[in-house]
C-alpha cells in the first residue's frame, strides 16, 4: 500500500510539469493546468509560487500532503520550476526540479509548443522519477467577446523505480466559466504513466482575477482531493 500511495502521488505531484492565457502553475511547479504542463512558461520578471494541500484516500488508507512549488523564466523562453511536498503518515517527502523551453509562442503564432524535463526523488526508499515531455497548446474562440477555450495535448516519456519506463499521452482543457475568463473549469486526462498505475484524470476550478497577483484552485484527481493557492510576483 505504501508504494501504491507513492505511485498515485507521483501522478498528482510529478506530472507536471503558454501564450494567450494566464500562466498559472501545476501542483509540482511547471506552468500548466493542475496535473500536466502546457506550452506556456512563466512570464518574464514575474516568478510564481503556490502552496497546496492534497488528501489521498484509497481502500480505507488516508494521507495528508502539504507542498510548495514555483516557476521562473530564467532566460529567454526558458523556465526553471520545481516543488517540495511533505507526505503524510510519516512517508517522508518528495522533491522535484525541472525546466521547460518554449519553442513556439502561442500569442505570436496561434499555437504554442514547448518541451521540458523533470526529475523527482522520494526521500523514503530512494525512488526517483524522470520525465521528458512535449506539449502543444491552442486557443479556440467560440465568441469574440469571451475568453477562449485553451486546449493542450502532450506526449511524455517517464522512467521511474516503481513502474519502469513508459510513454504516456495527456490532454487537458481550460474552459472559461465567465466572459473574462477569471473563473475556469479545468479537465485533464492521461494514459498510464507506470505499469503499477492507472489512467490519470483531474477535474477542478481555478479563479484568477484580472490584474491580480493571486489565484486559487481546487479539484479532484482520482484518489486525491486538492486545494492550491498561488501568487505571481512582479505584477
């Protein structure tokens, strides 16, 4: 059960990892949705940080996880990101560090494309996880007076101590719930990331007021319920 919990948390915390929409960060640090990265990167001179709480429940087993993550545009089109999470029930902790490079800017070309890599490590048992991914993000305008829908499709290669090597596909969409896009419904779906895991999914809501440095979000991701609060410096 202990390793099952670690694999599930890896899906929620390590996945992760833009253009036209606000570039909020995932639970693990890369700019993106809640679980998966998009083709966005952190804005220049505007690093971001977020804290989160995750409640894991499966078969009568429960654990509480608290974490912090962040992202910064270290150089032109290059993002450095990472995070740290303290696992519940004395299961140790997990930290990750990664980088993402934006090949095509969505605001300029209408389609954003980025590639990235992420390294994660568990303190308990010494397990590690390496991701290499590519993501494409595009805006779909359904009305000229409303914020656009943002769709992302990605491909990722994952190598970890728990499930070996595997290639997975992930997709996500951010649908504005009001005209200006301050409220958005975020849905994500992905194939298995390890032989011991399941297909992944997430559904949540994010609130990012126009002109504000703050954002908040909450949702579910299979066996995990999460809450996240973020802040963008330099605004």
